[in-house]
C-alpha cells in the first residue's frame, strides 16, 4: 500500500535531547488523523519530522511513498502543506498577497504569476470564506480569520497532505468548530494530519486518533478504540467519564474533576429524583462525604449520576412504586446516616414513602428548595411535619454544604 505518510523507526531530538525513540506509524490516504497527548510528549516533533523540518537521527520518513530526503524544496511543497499554530505575520501583507504566496512552488524563479495562479488563489479564498477580505491587511483580521487565510495559502499550494500544528490554538469555541469543519471537508481529497488538544473535538472530527505518551505512540485507532477511560488516565492522569454522544455516537468525554475514590467519615443519605440530585450527589462526594441515595427509579438520571459516582443506591424498576423491601432498606440507610438531604424533586404517590420515612426518624434532615407535589397535598404535609421536627430548609447546594461541612470537622 502506498501510504500518505509513514515513519519507520524514527529517532528524533534536539541536540543531545532525544524526544522520539524508534517511533513507527503508517497513515493511510484520505482521512483526518488527530495526534493527541500531553505537552512535551513529542506531538509537534513528530509533525516536524513529517514536514522535513527535523531530520531523524535514525529511521526514515516517507511521504507519498517516497523518502523525504529525495524531495527538493519545491517538489515537497507541492506535496505537503503545513499550517503552524502561530497566525501572527511580521509584515502588513494583504490577504490576497498572503494566499498568492502559496503558488510559489508552482512557478519558476522571477516568473510572474499567471491567470491560473490567480484563479487557484481565489478559489482557495472562496473555499475558506476569506475572499471578502482579499484587499484587507492580514494584521487587521481576527485570529480565526487569520487562521483561515493561512489555510487558504496552504490550499493554494494544492498539496496532497496537510499538516496542522494545533490549528485551533487561542480560538474561541465557535471558531474552533468553524476551522475544524473546514479542515474536515478537505478529506478525502487531501490527507489531513493534525496535532490537537481538545479530546472531544478530536473525537468528533477525526477518523483516526494517534495517542502519544513520553515520546512514543501508545495507541492508534478510531476515536472509540483510543479514547477509553483507561488510556486517557494513563496518558493525562485525569479520570474521564466516557459515553456515546447522543447525536454522533462517538465518544464524549467529561472529566471527573477530582472526585475522591475513598469514602469519607461522615455519611449523608440523599433522597432525590427527576435529575434534582445529581449536583448534590457530586458536591457531597467531592467534599469527602460517604454518600448513599434512593429510593430511585432505575431509569432516573439521578440514578445514572449515582452509578457513575460509585454511590450505593436503592433502586426500583422504571415506573414502579417504592416496594416494601426498598422502604425497609431506606429506613436502615437513614438510621445509619449522619444527615439526610431531600432535593427539589417531583413527589407522587409512587415515591411519597421516601418522605414519610423521614417523619420521626431522629436524624437531621435538610430540604433543598421546594418540591413539586402531585399527591394532593400529602407530600406538603410530610414536609411540614419534617420541618416541625427540626428539619432545615436550604436554598441550594452551596448553602447545604455550608451547613454540612461542620459535620466533617
């Protein structure tokens, strides 16, 4: 197979400092390949090796089936286009002048540009949506606009392979998506190889992911194959929740943000439902409490949150009422706790026993906000009794936390 780019056992460094050691990778033609990894792992060094900027100490780099050493500067520029992460320009060129610079590999020295060159440059500007800026100075444009100009310049080279080093660096989320949508649309005509930092954007836009760690390639494959919780933790030392994106089905990653995995000394039981408890479950876990939850319906989003957080939960089948067995287990958990928290949940006859179990329980009860009563007043009456026995109302999770934290001291 004639690969778009291939590295065979390359060792690359700067002076006496070796960054890549015996790295091999073959990249097929036509896709969008994202290179991921922490700072200093060798992503940019690898890209510079493909772009002929760095010569490997050992090993060989092939571009379009040919050793990079066999290319002269002009023929290489016709094959490979490079866009760096820096968009600043030192001179006040117009956008048109910048894009026309991409035609230099196709013309002779001191040879004037032809009508064909102008037409190719104009098409590149139209494709990247910068044609309306063609007579403006590039220094007058925003970062996202300058990035599109540099991509237009590179497309004017008419390369087979496009190398990008952090193309969305310093851009807001709107321009990040805009740039990556533009880049994605170049495939399969052009093979795109890009260093990226945002794991979710890489998952969405890339066909394949190369995950690097400490100067080596840890994993290569589809986003689903590479972006696993285990490999992300190994490389970035951050625990991630990985689920399928509801629209694309591709991996969607959410950081745990420092959830402790050792239970705390004080126990809080949370009674919630309808998504009203997820934030409180997370907040209490984050601040070192041992948390239990329920009774919850198995299809409730609070149950899903509790499962991800590793919280012991009393569950009932979807749409089922609280069973006698669950009610007994609830009373046991309440009596074993140092405090009970009730969230602003919807209360119907199916889960009313979650509240009535707290009447006369003798454990401090904290009620966060108001809940919706679908019991004809029975839920409000239970709330009234809980408050009469010393229950405390709080407005939100932060107010609740201020009241509970003294328990941990």
